[in-house]
């Protein structure tokens, strides 16, 4: 889809037309409006705007771009957000819908929008983003145009900058290490072939020859710690640190006391098995209910419109694309295990060889459920963003 979210100065976008958040009257005030008038040449642009006259909220009009790189400016009268009960959503949708059609009618091949009404006009940013994506996506289903959504979320940018050093180290640990193992065939212990019957008898000595083999590679890498850690994890996993054998006969006989923990685990297992055959949609809403989240909280943080979320809720057989599935994991504030479980029900997994998946996993593990921050990190690494 020819749609991209970028962080840039709207007035410097090299496109056929930019959209300005205009006033109802032929004046300009603050924010994006002021920046556009100053960059285009306020006298010339004001004169053109006066020719148009009064405009209602949700209406659009076009003028030349004058000194801007863009050939045209579309003036979209932004709705003032009161409480959502005065037609604000439909007016905002109209700004995007009518701007796109006006650009198309004027032969434009590219257009750049700001996040309309989400600044001084008070429209909730997450809802505003969802509406923008929804209307742009609908237009692009039937029309060919390069559409940019120009945003600059200060909070997300600060967050991404703060996390960046940790993220870079995380990517190096998870992606670079995996590639070294893949390229040099180190650490090939064939763990997946160990049967359940071998579980308790498995011990470190079984790895002796492999450890000697690893020593030969020390000179090839500056840091081999990742292999030591991998080996340690594997050993812990398969020896279970000599876990004691539990005499289950007491539990089956109805005895409690020292085996309360086993009974708690058993109940948790039963609850999990009850949802074993859930579809993606069914398991998603089970997790939402389990966490005590409201639907608006989820679709707002996932940057999905209310209408789209409602369709998902009504369709037990809903099958998302992977990006939508990941966004819903963010909206539902899932843990890493919950995320993997939910994705599996749609046939997806987080790949240790995919930087995009690794960055997403980093944010999930750190409980940072902010798609804007994730997209800033993705864009920095030249990867496809979750929005766009």
C-alpha cells in the first residue's frame, strides 16, 4: 500500500499537495496553520484564502502552494473536539476523505497530511490516528496515490531515544548471535530431538564433545558469551536442576497440605486447556477480559478504529494479517508468552532472525505498549513500520 507515516516538517515535504489544518474564516492562527502560511508566503496565501471565504468544519478547498515545494495546498477545516458528541468524528473523516478526492481530481500523485485536529483543536491523538489510517486505507483500495501522514509525537520520540541503547544491545544479542550460529553452524546440539523419556536423565556430560568443539571457535569472535548462555539455558531446561519427583498419589487420594501448589497449577492448567481450541478472536477477547481491560482501551492503544474492532469482535473466525495481530497484542498489553500464544492461533510466530520481530519483542518484554515509540525504532533501522 502506498502509505507511509513519517516524521518531518510538513512544509518541506516534496509532494504534489500538502493538507493544512485551516480555520473556518480566512485567517490563520497557530500550529501547523501558521507554519504553512509563513513557509508559503502569508500575503499571497491569505489573498487566495479570502477568495474562498467562510468554510464549515469538515470542508476542504485548494490553493496554489506558492513558495512551498508542494504545488498545491488543500485547506481542511479541522473540527474542534468538545466531547465526541457533536459530530467531531464524521467531520474529521470528512477532512481526510474530501482532501484525498480533491487531490485526485487535481491530478496529484502524492499528498502529505498532518495529524488533523490532534493538536490545539484537542482531538484525542490515538483516535485521530485511527481515523486517518482508516480513511486513507479506504481511499487507497480503489485509487493510486502516495500518501504520507506526517507526525511528530514528542512523548514517543523521547521514549524511543531513552530505550535506543538497550534496544541496540538487545538486537545484537538476539539477531547477530542467531546469525553467527546460523552461518558457522555453532551450537548445533539438536535439542529438539531429545524425547520426553530422556528428560530427567539428560546431563551436562552429554555435551562434552560439543563444548570442546566450541573452544576451537573462541578466536573467531570477540565475544562468545552468547554461546555460553545458550548452553547454560539448554542445560537448565533439560536437567530441570534435578527437580524432585512428586508423589502424586497423595493428590489423587484427596490429600492437600504440602501439595497446595500442585493443585493451583492444576487449576491453571485446566483453565488454559479450556481455551486450547480458541480461535485468534476468541482467545484475544478472553485475554482482554482476563486483564480487566475495556474495549476502547484496547482499540485505542492498538490504533484500530472502533468500527474495525467491532467487526473483529463479531467474527469468531477473524484472521488478521501479522501487523494487525501485533498491534492487537500491544493494545491488549500482553506478556511475551501471551503474545506468542495469541500469534500462534493466527499461524504467526516471532522470528529470532527478523529484526522487526526482535524490536517488537523488546518493547513487549519491557512492557512499553506504545506503537509510536516502536515505529520510531523501526524507522531508525530502515524497517517497515506498524502503521503504514
